[in-house]
DNA sequence: GCGCTTATTATACGCTTGTATGAATCGTGC
DNA sequence: GCACGATTCATACAAGCGTATAATAAGCGC
């Protein structure tokens, strides 16, 4: 059996993803993890820190992988295409997430969670991305005026987060046989959409 | 001074928009509304119903307005352009919302709130849209295969909700002088992006 | 197999939560 | 100006919350 701290992280990941930070109590987490209530103060101190660790456990490696991918793309000599950049930005998140449904949702939903504790953590962990992601996209869209670029970047984030969060809205409309579980298929559809959007005439 | 029930709805709208359903207590709402605690059970019964009424108060008129706009578009004889349909679908939500920041956020964020109570209400109120919105967009994108269309519809919802929710992410990146408060400007940038995405070659 | 660190347990504390209720107050038709 | 329905009020309740802690158990180098 996994150690208690790890089982707590697993349970926290799933529950926070499904019900949000304020929708889950510490007692619900320990019950799912089959762990004593005192284990939370012992291993993590506070609920907020448990949430933070559950997020960091996967988000930090993911961020590093994304940066590595982009670096490789740039090392190839010539400047990468818009599609390549979009792919490098989206693929790690989508793949990690499709290997692990809970974390995909957690990442997507936490990015939109208005709770101050969550917002604080998200800007903390994604401040490096705040500088990195736009910079790479900017290079691939050098011709766009600033204002236009930022509005389109806004659209990019919207699409990315909505796909990650996986609210099931599309299934409700398209029916159960519509499949969103394949990373390749998701990228195959999303990237052309976004690329066309970024390339739209001003 | 406004009656207590209305002030409760106003306070609920703002607070739920900023902190989420589970991030706000009834006591915080009555304090902001300058109303006695007992007024909530008296006028609304439960917290959940207060949330529901705060949502319905503006969401129902908005939905009706959207449907009217689309109907007018179709009455003009020839079938409307993709841009026209996108405009009719987005404009009421964005305008209502820019006249009332709280409700914009509330609508966008509630759409992504994972709390079961919220999900229940959102599908309840937006079931008519679930049939309506896609049908209109589908007509304007008749050439797309089903699977492609639904993935692009997914992107559409992502963009719409992210713009509504207004998380401030773009300001963090683009700086304070980047303005998202103008409805016209928002539509002017979002619609070409989405239209190009829907028109991307398969 | 003793000793010491690390982990787990049961339990308790003070506080906040949503909701309920009976008494006080208000507004208004007569 | 009084009576009566509609509202507002202070207060109470049980349940759940996050966190703390002292006692117990387990792991392990020696």
C-alpha cells in the first residue's frame, strides 16, 4: 500500500478536481484516502498546502517538459511554425492530463477557480509560464499588433483551459459517442482551429 | 432604499461571482446587503435558491434576447453569415455583462464551477441553449463533418466562457493598460478569431 | 531487542456553517 | 387609529469545518 502522504495527494487531486477547493473538506479527503484525520496536519500542515502539493506534484514537471519541447524546437535552426509552437504548448498538458483524468480537470478548473487561495497558488506556479508562453507565441505571430495579439492569446487560453477542464458540455450536446479522451485527436482538431484564429486577417 | 430581497440578489451576484458558490457564506451575503440573516430563509428558503434566483434574474432575459436576435437574423430571407451568427450569440452576453461586471463573471465562472449544486442549475437554465446555439452555428458551418464541428464548438465555448469569466489573466501578461471593458472591442477581436477557426480547412 | 525517530491514532477545541423560529416592527386598507 | 398581513429582527440549533495534541504503534540502525 502506498504511504499515507501519497494517498492523500491522490485523493486530494481527484476530489479537488471534481468539486473545487471550497467544495471539499479535509474529512472527505482522508476518508477517500483511508487515512487518519491527523495525517493532514502532520504531513501537510494545512488544507491549502495539501492542495498546493497536489498541484505542484504534476504541474512542475509538466512545465519543465513544455519548456524543453520549445527549446528543442528553437534549436532546430530555423524558427518554428505557429503550429509547432501551439503543439509544444498544448501537448504536454493534454497528454499528462489524458493519462490522468483527475489532474487534467484539476489544472483546468483550478485555473478558473475564483477562490483567493487558489488564485494565489495558480499565479505562483504559472508566473514562469506567464512570461514564457506568450513570448513563444509572440515570435510565431510577429506580424500582429500588440492589442490584437493579446486578444487572440486570450482566446488561446480559453480554448486550452476549457479542453483541460473537460466540463462534459460537449458530450451533453453531441451525445455520448463523441470522444474527447484521445490526446492526438484533441490536438488534431484544436491546433488548426487556433492557428487559423491567430492567422485571421486584422 | 431597495427592498431586502433585491439587495440580497445584488450582493449574492457580486460575491458568488468573485468567490464561487462554496466560497461565500450566507452571512457574508447578508452583511454586504445590510440585511438580517433571517431574510434569506424568509425570501429565498435556501442558499441554493438564492443563487438560482440571482442567476435567473439576468440569464433568462439574456437567453430570450439571444433567441430574438437569431430569429431576426433568419427572417431577413437569405441565410446569415457565420460572423452574423457569432455576433448574435455573443453580443447579448457580452453587453449585459459589460453593463454589469458582476453578472459577466458570475455567468462565466458558474459555467465552470464544479460544485454539483451549480452544475445542476447551469444545465437546468442552459438546456434550451444546448439545443439552440449549436443548431444555429451548425447551419452556418454546414460543410463541416460532425466530429470536426463539435470540436470547434468546444473551442467556441472555451473562448466565450473565458472572456465572460474575465479572470484577469491577460492583464497580468499584457499589463494594466490593456483594456477588456469595451463590448465592441471584445467582439471586434473575438469574432474574426472564431470565424477563422470555424473556417479552417479540414 | 533496545532506543529513537517517524508515522498513525483517537479525540478535542473553537469557530463557522445553513437553517429555523418566535417576538418585534412596519405598511396599509378601513 | 386600529387591525392584520408582510417583513425584519435577535437569537438558537445541530452539524460540519480546519487544526492541534497527547498517546500509541511501527520501522530500523545498532
